């Protein structure tokens, strides 16, 4: 009976270690994906802002040219 209890305890301990490792790895993977996604979004935002600023400058320039023509 004692052997059975010890085996059961060992099994539960091993199972808990495996689950803990799996959860830790899943958390690391999720963190990595989150960081990569944040970096990609930041880069895309910066590129989009450059385009918007460039377009805005072009519109301002065109407006100024129209004002001077009149």
C-alpha cells in the first residue's frame, strides 16, 4: 500500500512539473509573438505616418502655390 501511495505521489509530482514547464514555454512563446507583433505594428505605424506627413506637405505646398497664383 505504501508503494502505491509513493508511486501515485511521484506520478502527480511529475505531472505537475510537466504541466508547469509546458505553461512556462507557452507563456514565453506568447511573449515572443506579442513582442514581434508590437514591433511590426510600430514599424507599420511609422511608415504610415511618413506617408501621411508627406501627403500633407504636398497638399500644403499645392495650396500655397494656388494662393500665390491668384
